[in-house]
């Protein structure tokens, strides 16, 4: 199943990114940490005891792999891979 997400710099062109092994069609440009978490977990609630970890690979040349923290964003490209984990800090 494919999802469409608004990116921070919508260009009208789409790319497919892989989030937790699932393909998602998104606007070419940037995705925020929050948008990536939403693609991974949809409407599942967060909360003060829930933490998310976002890592990526197959990115652009200047930062092909790495991690994101809340408030950050990354420029996406076709077939970029994101892994998002949800942890209960209790």
C-alpha cells in the first residue's frame, strides 16, 4: 500500500521511499522526522514515555546514511530506505 505525504518543499514530483520495508509515494524534496514517523506508524499515539528512532540509508551523496532526531529533516530520493523504531521508555 502506498501513502502520500506532504513534504516540506512540495515540487509536484513524487519519489518512492521505503519505510520499515513498506513503499510510500511522497513529494520529492524533504521529509521531516515527524512525517517519517507518521509514515511508519500512522495514527498510533506517542506520548511522554514513547521515543522514536529514525535511521536512513541510500540518501544523497553528502549524507547517504545517518539518523534523524525530532525537528530535523532530510532530502529524499528514489528508493531511499528509512527504519523507524518505537520504544517505550518505561
